[in-house]
C-alpha cells in the first residue's frame, strides 16, 4: 500500500472553492485506502482458505457442496475476488473444524 501525500498551500486553503476540492481529495484518498485494505484482506483470506482446503485434500467442488454455495463462489473467494459474507466464512471454518478467527490470522 503506497502513501498518498497531499500538499495544500495557504492560498488553496483560503479559497472557498478549493476547500470543496480538498475535501473531495481527502474523501477519495480515504476511499482508495479502504479499497486497498479490503482487497488485501480478501487476498489473504482467500489464500488461507485455499491452503487449508488443500491441506485437507479437499477439492473446491467438495468444499462448495459442504458450504452449500457454487464452486465458482469458492474459486472467487480463494482468488480474493469477492467480499465474502461472515456466514460463509463461518461455515468454511466450521467445515475445517477451526474457529473463524483462525482464518483471519495472516502470516
């Protein structure tokens, strides 16, 4: 995750029109950082689920059947391409006989 420096001069601050611009830039920055954090969490969670599934010699199809979701859903979760519901993560942890918080321990 990169840093996003914001340079604001006094003349910019003194301009009413530019304050809206500053607020918009800061909102966009926060939104971007939030998106990057969510993406990273999804990637790490997906990696963890894939590792645990493979460690148990289980296919994506088998896991999907036990969780009662489409195989594509498991595939998307493992690739970090979706925001997974807490319920789905809970069901996966239950199938793996793990506490849900163990899936969120990233190394």
